[in-house]
C-alpha cells in the first residue's frame, strides 16, 4: 500500500505495473494523479475505465474533432498519451503509446503532435485538449519564442523544446485547425476516451 501525497488516502497499484518500474514509488492515487481539477476527480481515473467502458457510459460532448490527452504517474514517472479523430460521433482513427520515464506535459504535447498528424493540412477541424498549457504554448507563446530564436523573455530554457517546435510547426501547417481547451473529466465522451487511451499502458485491456 502507498499513501497519496496529495490527499493522504491509501492506495495500491497492480503488481504488473510496479514490476515494470523497479525502484519507483508512486506518489499519488488515481483520483489525484494528473487531475487538472483535484476537487472533481475523473470518473475515468478513479475507476480506471477502458475505452469500451467509456463508450458505454458517456454520450455527451462534441461529436466531431480530434481529441488528445496525456498522463503520467509521478512527474517524472511512467506515462502515456492518446489521440483520436472522430466524425459524427464515430471514431475514424486512434493512436496511443507510453514511455517509462516522462512527464505529464511531455505526454500532452506528444498527444497533440499525433492528433495534428491525423488531419490534412487543408482540413477545417477542431482539436481538443484539456491542457490549457498546450493550448497557450501553440496558439500564444510559441510564435514569440520562435522570433527570439526559441528563447523566452525570462531566463531559463523552454521546457520540452523539441516537442514544442514539432507541435507548433504542425499547427502552422494546418491553418484551419482550431486548437481549443475542453474541460477535463466532466463526462465529455471523446475527452474521456482520450484519457482512457493515455492511461491504457497501466491496464490489461485498453
């Protein structure tokens, strides 16, 4: 058993997950891990739902667009990402993956990169992420960083620069793509599905 450093609750993880990362000690329970809104934990995260369970449970939210999400257990720690393209409430394509040692922000950026790659350059499409940081990076900050030689106004390097540059270049090549924030874990069907893809690495059934 472990103790969550955020809420103080005792929790456990499957032995198969622990065996993959020798010496790693998880610091957060499923409810608190990577939650953008700790006071309203994700149904998906608290129950660790599979993608099929998400589809059976949720029906609300946007019906067309690209949905992306990233997650990590610890920061850094093992993590995953997921992205999918949906048209008229039907999934057209999906992709997901994981890394043994990463951060939540890296996984959010990786998911966005894959999501952007799913759509043609001339396609008008909404791309949803529940990471306001990723939205701000691509739509507000990256242009200024690029003009300054990929440097910030303040001192210090740009975190995850190679992923930021790749995501920004893909977004610039898709001027009709509308990258926007969607509130995390409120029962939006395809956002919850992207969350389930991002956490698939810790389950036997994705």
